[in-house]
């Protein structure tokens, strides 16, 4: 029974992490560099729809790699908040850029660098939210 409760907690935490990552990603890409997010001319209902669709897409795209990371963290009982933040950022960047993970395209002032910052921040936010809801107790069911 404890495993079923744990699997349910993992699923809920994963969905919340994808929602947090989608929120950071949407607000980061809609706002220009240095511009106030509150100055956007996007209605709040439309913004929530964009975040919801983004969360669904992120959840579908990142499911298999995230399940691998979740299985490793549960098996080895990794409970460090830093590990989840780093793994979330690395997972988001590697899913987003694949082979070009090292950053061969563009310089530090290009739009590619801004996209990497936003994508890395979204992955870190997702990792931290997952840790908050499920990662703190990783491996406790054993």
C-alpha cells in the first residue's frame, strides 16, 4: 500500500513540477530582457491557457527522461534539494538542445543565450517543485 501512495505522490509532484516549469518558461519567454512581466498586454485568462498547454507539452516530452531520474532518485534515496535543482536544469537543457548542449550556436548576447537561460530556469524550478512535493521523501518507502 505504501508504494501505491508513493506512486500517487510522484505523479502529483510531477504534474505540479511541469506546471511550475511551464509558468517560468512562459513568463520568461513572453517578457523581453529587462522588461517588467506585469507590463505584458496579455489577458490573464489567455496567459493561464498558454501555461496549461505548455505544461501538458512539457509533461509529455519530458516523461521518459524524468521517470529515469525519478527512479534513480527513489532507488538511491537522493533527498538533496541541490541535486533536484541541478538535475532539473540539466534535463531541461538537454531535452531542449540535444547535441548542441554545450552552446556552439550564438554568442553570449544572442537570443539563443536568452532562451537557454529561460529553459534552464524552468528546469530548475520544476526540479525544486518536485523536490518540495515528493523528492524530500525519496526512498522512504523502503
